[in-house]
């Protein structure tokens, strides 16, 4: 299974200014697999240490940060001779040994020749607390579920990926039926590596659903294991409310849907915990579409999405038979699966500034706004065949954007101010902002 982030790791290895690297991401997105695969392919040997499974390793950094002593202990534990240029050192579940995070600073300052990668499923929670962190001494890399392009490659559809990258839209149109069928599969399967690998090998959607349910159960167990006891019930209630929140016509998050009388202050810590774990995305409304978007965010109005569209389908018990029912799957939960999908692809493209626009006392809403190359790009997400973009037209008349994007299952076409980009071609968003029609 190819992950795009492998190229980033190769760049890191070759960099003369390399620092210890921390990979951040939710549990089960493939951090351990990626680190080990990178070590096996690009190094002669890999010294793998898991701080969750070894109390000896957790105590390793408590005495001091003498790198020679630490390396000696690693060699004893792994039974390897650590050679800087051909050994990758992996610290997995590093949040279980907070002092190990601090030790990364000393690897950078006193032994920069050693190549160290760290990761942790609850790392975001640890960093949001009082854990000492080596600011400026490490690099970060986000890892998310497989995006649609990675999914296509995983199910042996690389030629379709290459065709999208060519942006030969006339030829792409010839294969639109195949793209749409695969997109429906992705809606159901999502991008969690274990689910994708299972489907690629067996083609069994029931097995995929069992894996998804097991992942969701693991997340709920993490709530009890890692979160403060006082907020665990609220985490569960907020988490379980997300499918119903997204099923509303207006997907703005309402605390009252969690339970009657619920208030923001009652659930702020629970929401922050889920965000820090990487399990949910928070998309804020903005009051004005100007650069930088963050300066105009309305912190009181937001939507919450899950880390993965397949997990959302599993939480909602979406039946696999929906894949056979034409294109109705795109409209499930009033189109929320499609909006979840689009957001997930944007996040995979490292587009950090993602918001939506819904002016007060108005019925218009632009589903998503992104900040790319110093421009604010409005995006209308259309799950149905009806392509009337009324809200986008209101936005255009008010702000006169240079360009607007409508994402739908319809074919690519570029009009005066509006580009229709097929849902299966979101990977070509940045290129479509500047390329002429082909």
C-alpha cells in the first residue's frame, strides 16, 4: 500500500537540516506501518521501540538525557548496533514516555547524525497538556486516512489515477462510470488502512464493516483509558451525536442535539479532546471571506466532521446495498457523506485553512471556503444531480471572487467564474485553479 507521505519521509532523510520527526495522526491511520515500511525500504536496519508495551523503555529517559547512555539501552533492547547513517530509530507511542519527547531535543543538539522518528496515537492529547515539548528542535508531519487517490492505487486502479493527473478531461469523461463506482466504494470503505487493505485483498464489504466497527470500539475504549474520568460521558455523547448533527439540512453543530439543555461550556473540554486525538475536524464559519480567513472566524458557529467517511458510514449503519442504488449514496444524510468526503480530501492535500460561509439572518451558505496561494476559494458541494448553486451565486454577487468551485458527480467544465470539478477529481483542485480547459 503506497502512502504519499513516504515521499516526505524520503525528503526528510536526505535533508542536511534534518531534525527528529514527529508523525501525528489518529489511531489506526497507519503511522506504525509507515514508519516501519520506511525503515525497511530505505535503511539497512530499523530500531523499533514501543513505549506502550515496555515499562523498561518508559523509564529509560527519567534519569537524564545522556544520548550515549540512551543509545546503549536502545542497542540492548533491540539487539542492534546503532549506526547513524544506516539505522532508523523509531519511538512509537511516545506519549507514554513524556520524557522521551524532551529527549528529542538532545538528539538534535548533541547527536544530529542519528535519524529518529516518533509517533503516538494520543500524542495530540499529550501535547495539549503539560508535557514538556522541544519547540524548534523537531519537525512535524500529519498522517491521515488514505485519500481517494491512494485508495484507487490500493485497489489496483493506478491507470485511472494517471488519467486524472493528465487532466485530459475528455478522456476522463469516457471513464466517469468507473470513477463513480469506485467513489461509491470509497464512501463506504473510507480510508482507514486496515479496511482498505482488507477490501483490496478480499473484496468483502461485510469484512470491511467489521473492521470499521472494531476501530470505532477501540476509539470508545480510548475515551475511558486516556481521557479524564469527569469528561468521558460527555465525550461519548458528543461523539455519538455527530451523525445526527450532519444529517440536518443545516449542519451547524447544535449542543441541544446532544441532550436537552446542553451548553457549550459543558462540552468544550470533550470537543477539544476529540480534536486533539485527531478523531474529529472542526470547521468554523467565517464572517468575511478575506485573507487570512482565520482572522474572521466565528468561533460560536461551526460544523464537526469525523476523521473518515467510512467510519461515518459505519456509525450510521449505512447498508452496503446502498452502493447498488444508483447515485443515491451521494445524497445520504442530506449530502453529509459527500461533504465529509470533500473535507477529508482537502485535509489530505494539507489545505489547513478550511471554513464555511453562512451570513447571519440569511438562508445562503457556501459549504466550504479554502485559502490557497493567497486566494479565498468558495466551494459548493453538490450531492445531487441538481447543480443549481444558488448560495454560491449569492456569494459571487456579494464578493465577486476571481474563481469559485462546484464539486459534483457531473463532468469537468469551466465557465466564466465557476468551475465544476468532479468529486472523484478533487486531487486536481490546485491545478484546476490555474489550468485552461482541455
